[in-house]
C-alpha cells in the first residue's frame, strides 16, 4: 500500500510540473528581436501621414494610433512597440521636427527628423533618417499631389509656438494602447495600405536647409546608440558589403574569362575564314593556257632585265671552274 501511495504522489507531482511548464510557455512574452531596426519604421509612410495630418498633435496621434500601427520599433525589448513623441524647433523659414522613441525613464532615441523649409514661396519637406538606424544620407523628399493643411499653420501667424510633446515613458495619451511587434515581412505587407500612391517619394543625398544640423543639437538624444554601439547601421551591414564585394569580384572574373574566350573564338574564326578564302581563290578558278604563257614570258623577261652584280658574276665564275674541274677528272 505504501508503494502504491508513493507512486501516485510521484505521478501527481509530474503532472503538476508539466502543467505549470505549459502555462508558463503559453503566458510567456513572445516578440521578434529584430536588429535590422531600419526595417521597423517605413519613412515613406511617415511622410504620407505628415501630409495628411492637420497639425503636429494630429501627426503624433497618427504615428501612435493602434489602429494604423505605423511603427514596429521595440528598442527596449519589453515586448511592446515604443511610443514615438514629436518635438519641434523653429528658426526663420525652417521648422525642424524630431521623432523620438521613449525607451525608458529619461531615455530617448532619435528615429528620424522632418525638415519643412520655405524658399521663395515654395515649401520643401525632407524626412531624414537617423544615421545610427538608417545609415548616412538616407533622405526622402515627398512631392505631394495637393497642398497639405499643416503648411498653413506653420506660417499663419508671427507668434507661432513650437510643438513639444507632453508625453513620456509610461505617461501616454488615452487613445494609446501598446501592441506587440510583428515580423518584418508582415509589417511590410501591412504598411503598404498607409502609403498614399498619389504622392511621389524621391530619395536624395542633399539637404535643402544648410543650418538644420545646428538646430538638431538642441534636442538631440541618442541613448540607445550609446548603450548599444555595436548595433549601428555600419556594423549591421558590414557583412552584406563584404558579400557584395565578393560577388562583384566573381562577376568581373566571369566577364573577363568570357571576353577572353570570345576573343579566342573570333581569332580562330577569322583565321579559318582567311584560309578558306585562299583555298577558294587557288582551287576554285582554273587558268587558261594563254594566261599561263603570258606569265612565263613575263618571268623570263624580268630575269633578262635584271643586271648582274659583281658578286653574282664571281659566283658564276666559281661555279664554272668547279664544273670544268669535275669534267677533267
């Protein structure tokens, strides 16, 4: 009886342990730890939303709306997409807007900047990705098919107050509900719906405003870049560059070998063609008797016309003497 009780206890403990493991697995947080951060926020979608928004408060709402799910960034790896706040600085005809991710308490990371520059009654918008995330000179210049409403607010009054978001880590607006990040292919399929195809998105390497970098230093935050310097765009794409170089070298070698083989083939074909032409000239045509006689006469006349030199006469004399000696013997 004691043995049976011990066995039953062991079975019960094993069942309880397995059930707790299953519950732990089901309740565990599962999210994609993607170090290719540049693929988790499409700047074309950011430019499209910026043109559709009424003001910067509406723009911040569209960025963080759980219905749209524009962002897929999870820099602090807590299993939820980070909140993106918007900060603006103004200097003359330039409105400099910074998009920052709230990573932790008093910790922020710049994701991208939007530069709205007015020159000769024409406004230009440039969405510039952060060099740590998107690499150097990643600039998108949208060309809108309509005049956005947000342009009227920027230069409407002289006493314009720059927008500064009041939201921070764990202090979010009422409409915000954090959502889980998804895989990169799923995110790309989802984000296509929120990019208006009426507009054009041009990639450039030059900024319109020259003094935009000085303005950026006022509000710049790179806490994530300081914490993880090995996850920069250069480090993340270094292996890809090496693979591209190796592939280029292979392609150049293949091309050189193909050219050499072609040149050999062409040289052989030309030599064979020239030989065939010579054969055709010699064998295809049969000369008549009159032509043969004319050629023989021309050769005899050419020999007669040649005047013998001193060396030639000496050789002839020596040959005659040798012949005469042979005859005497």
